[in-house]
C-alpha cells in the first residue's frame, strides 16, 4: 500500500466508533431514487463503506451487498447483515468479477480516490446499463447566529487542517473535477434533516478528520471552546434544533 493510500486509510480509523455514532444518516429518499434507476436489484457494491452507513439500507433493497473499505477498523465497526459481505480493499483494485453489479455507490468518500484507476475499476465491474451514484453532504446549516459562531470558532480555525481532496466535495461534485466517465443524470435536491442538541452537534464536529488532525498537532481540544461560544447563541444545550446538510450527488449510467 502506498503512502497516500495508507494515510487515507488511517484518517478515520483512529476514531471509527466515534465516526459510526456521530455521523448523520442519509435520507431514505436517496436509496429510493437511485434504485429506481436500476434495471435490477441483484447486487450492489458500496465502495468506501466506512461503518456501513449506506450498506445497511441498501441491504433492505438488494439481494447482495458487497461493502468495501480500505480501513479495517471502520469495517470491524460496521453492523452485520446476512446479505452484506464486508471486505477490506482499496477502491481502485478489487477481486470482483467483470459486470458484477447493478449499482455502485460511494457515500461521502469519492473525493479521496485515485480517479483514473477508480473509474477503470468501476467500468470493469459495473454491468452494462448499471448505475453509478456518489453523494456527499456539505456544511451544516442551522440559523444565522449559530452558523456565524460555528464558522468563526471552528471552521476558520480548521481551514488549514483539511486534506485538499476534501474540498472537491464542498459546493458540489463537478464531473470535470473527478473525471466522471459517464453522462450525468440530473438529480433531485436532497438534504439531511435532523434535530440535534448541542452535544450531538459537537460530537459530529469532533468526528471530522480536520478536528482530529488539529488536536493531534496542537494538543488542544478546540471543540470545548467553540462549544462554549456557540452555546451563548444556542441557549439551553439540551434544546434540539433543526440541523440541515445539503447533499451533492453525481449519478450516471454505463451505456
């Protein structure tokens, strides 16, 4: 494994349980939409599955789910289902047979890949007329005052701690930025809508790779300071607020 791939694999492994507990789940409407594009629902490859967040709902629809991730700690944290096969491997090279899958999904991870080799692998294992769907969510949106304090006390401080590849997602995946090989399908607008209290929100911020990198570098937990500042405009920390994440999608069919 080369250094870049090892670094990507290590990025979330150190806090796999936190990642599984703190990350928001994707709306069911996404799975309804993408499976509606598929000719059949026999087999799906959920690539970079992490802790199986997308694999689990896909297992309710597809006969077989092959879920892979380069990070073993993430895989071992994933919830087991009879029709999900978890495998540790890279996105760019698998042992799957040619033309195996009706659907290939990538949730919150496409920006980390070696695009040239990944698309070659996708085209090899995706069936003719098979569907490819990648999606990811952007920054949280709550209300003006809370958003301002989060940006000032967290986002701005972490700016230099994000891997440059993460920036490919911000503002939406662009076909040209990821060398997308298929004709794009225009997709509906989706958002993640959850009601969280202040602790839940900051557990999510703590799960960010940039937050973990900052803490490792500075030895300072900036989360607690940011939380105190945000609480001044949030009010009662036990009170829940609507947290929204805009979702960006990239969908195409292998003709």
